[in-house]
C-alpha cells in the first residue's frame, strides 16, 4: 500500500519553501520541495482488551499523551468515518524520537502512520486517496507524510506531485532544543506573494541539486530567526562543519545541512555534539523517489 516501512513516521524536511499567497480563509499557499529522512518516530499497534496509548523515547515528555495527541485524533477520525469496522480496541505505542514543534512534521508523520497502520489493522480497505482526504482534516501536512517520498507540495500543502527520480541525500538535522509554534512564525511573515519554485532540478548529481536549491529559499527562515536567534547559530555550525548547503526546515527551528556523504555528515555530527551537548543532532540519509519493493 505504501513504500514506508511498517510503523515508520519519518521526519519531513522542506528543502525549499516558498509562500506564494494566502487563501480567503487565512491559510497560506505554499510551494515546497519536500523529502523525508530515514529517521523518525515509530508507531506500533496491537489488539487489546481496551484502548490504550503509551509514549516513550527522548521527546515523550514534551507531548500530550491524551486525546490531543495526533495519533489518537487519527484513530478517532477513522472510527467516526468507518463506523463498525473500526471499533475494536487497540493499544498504540509511540516512540517519540523527533523534537516536538520543530519544523520536521513529527506530529503530522505520527498521524499519517496511525492512519496507515490502523487502516490495515482494521482491514478497512481504504485507498491512499481516502486516507489522504481524511488526513487533511488533521493537518495540511498529513497527506504529504502519508506519501513520505520526495514531492512538490502546493496549495496549502495538500496538492502533491511526486519528484520523480529525486535521489537520497546525505543530511544532518540539528535542533537547538527550543520549540517554535508554526502559527507564531507565519504571523511574523512580511511578504506573502513570493514566486513559486519554478521547474525542478535535473537530479543527475548532487552539485546540480545544490545549484538549484541556491535559487530557492525557505520564506519562513527570516520570521523564525526573528523569534529564535539560535537558528543563526545552528546554520553557522552546519556551515562551519562543511555543509554544502544549510537551511531551516518548515517553520523551524530544525535546520538541515546537505553533505557530500553520510560519512561527512556523521563526522560533522560528532563535532557539533561536542560543541552543543543536549541538542538534537541527527545524521540521516533521506528516502529516495524510487519505490521500495520490500
Ligand atoms: P510542521 O513542520 O508540520 O509545522 P512541527 O514539526 O513544527 O510541524 P509538530 O512536532 O508536528 O510540529 O507539533 C505540532 C503541534 O502538534 C505541537 O504543538 C504538539 O503539541 C502537537 N502534537 C499533537 N500530537 C503530536 C505528536 N504525536 N507529535 C508531535 N506533536 C504533536
């Protein structure tokens, strides 16, 4: 049904994010090249006598473990929509490996994993389109997290076009340990009618992708920086350790660096961990556009 490994809720990275306008209802229109890391949260579901939910992992304590959690909201939405077939009690176990409110879509990815796993567990026969439509009720980024392959997102993030041929990239993700609310960052945005991304790069070499990325931006970087000056420090660390390109993802504060190889990303991670103990420092190869046959 999906190329994503069972239970994986990978980190989402906006390689480029242009804000192109605003809808009458206040939602921002975007164009974004989005990829996913081979690292993220993990969700497991099993049959139970009664419903249960547990959250473990390094970022468990910064999360609601009650009905406000997107995992439970996804479960309840499926029950509402599919009725009798989606009622048997389930135990859901979330391992929270991604920092919360950090611009890498952990919550949306958890919601997507919950929809995917529970649809299979309850044998709902839901298509990917059905799940994407439902997921959009939980958040604009949930449909892209259901796809979890390189793509261009337009509209409010729900119009998805696969980025065919996009390769795996060696990345380093860094978060300075302070949450940023997406809404607060958008509220600081000055210009909302920027140009779109233009045609995607030919993906034949890393150099070509980097060259193309330099012609793009994350329009949320400046407003996020005005709220959290540590973002400048984060970007500076990536550059100092040899990133070919460094930028903020989503509404921040997580920044990514693209490196020549996963080995150089790991080496840089070691240096940055020494300089900033306690920060989230995560080297990861990203998921390529090629479908998995596993
Ligand atoms: P985006 O990049 O899509 O803007 P984000 O990475 O900045 O997202 P998330 O970590 O997805 O932010 O969290 C957004 C909000 O959702 C937080 O305020 C958090 O309390 C809430 N939330 C509810 N459930 C979850 C969950 N399972 N994981 C993370 N956040 C959750």
